[in-house]
């Protein structure tokens, strides 16, 4: 079976399914390439308002990178491999559309880095999380840097240095995921979360995502200044006026 990422779209919601090697959806270059391309394609489609990222099949979101593909790499090949993962994760983080991660089963290593780059993470009760790279002779890098912003430096340090895995309830307790639901409710819950974005201005959502991404890169004052300019530019569009009038008139906005 070929590996990659498949796209299905319905009612302005694009669902990207990770089809990695084996039933654990192991990640390799084909998945990284497809994910980068598919996210970019979704952002270019005006009819698409939100993306759901999930793992194909019933067993896992993804158990991480494919060690069979990575174990014999030379240093330059290893750099290309990890840069490809970074490109896919960065594409999610900086996408002009909101991205909802729908997580079941294993979400480990590079897969957790992809999930960390998503805006909302909804997990099934059977999901497990971790960055076990240190246990296979590697450091956790690239989007693992988002973990301290998400769960705090102390908890992030412990997870990264020990390579331990945690269950869904612990992930919820420390803020790694936003919601935990029974496995049979995961798909509907992720869809409901995605539906909430359909009534919002695509331009404003894109601006908000860009602002949040800049917060991760800039100092406080620089980030505030950037945010002020982005806020003002929204008023160059009709969207704020329509959204505020709709709120005051107790009706859905028309974008």
C-alpha cells in the first residue's frame, strides 16, 4: 500500500488523513511531502474554511517516524529527513486556516510534533502521547519546541528527557489536548469543532493565526506592535463591520 496523505472535503471542511506505513501510520518522506502539499492546497481553496488532521484506520493517529526509513541515514540525509518533517509541521502552524487534530491511539514523536502545530487537539480516550526519541538515540527537535509553550517548561522538560508516554486524561490535565471523548464520538466531536469556524471570516481567521504564530517568534513588545498593525488592517475589509452588525442584530454573519 502506498503511503501519503489523502484529502476529503465536505461543507467547507477539508479532512486530511495520514496514511503512513503499517497500521500505526509511521511517518516518512512521502507523508511529509504530501502533508505539506495538501495543507498548502487547502489554504489556496477559497471554499475551504477549516482542516481536520487525522490518522487513517482504527489503530493510531501515528506512532511517529518510520525507524526503518531513518535508521541508516547519513548526516545530510538525516538533515533532509528532519527538515521535511519540519516543513510539514510548519505548514500546519502557519496555515491560513484553523487546523483541528483528531487523535486516536498512538500520537508519538514526530506525530506529536504535527499535533502540537495544530490549533485544537481533540483526543479519544484510548490515545497516548509522548516524545520517545531519546530512547532510540535521538534528541527531540523542531516542533517539540512548541511543547513548553503548551504544557509549561517543567512538564515539557520531563516528557522530553525521559521519553515517557502519557494517556489522554493526563494529556488533558496538563493542557496538551483540549478535549477527551470516547473513541466512538471522536469523529463527530472533531467535526463539530470544525463547524464552528465555518461562520467566521476567513480573512480574520487567517490574520489571527498569523498573529499567534508571530507571538512564538517575537518578543512581547514586537509581538504587540505586529498585532496592532494586523488588527488595524482588518478594517480595510468589510468583515469586522459585518461581524459586529450580525452580533448586534442577533443573526449569522454573511461573509
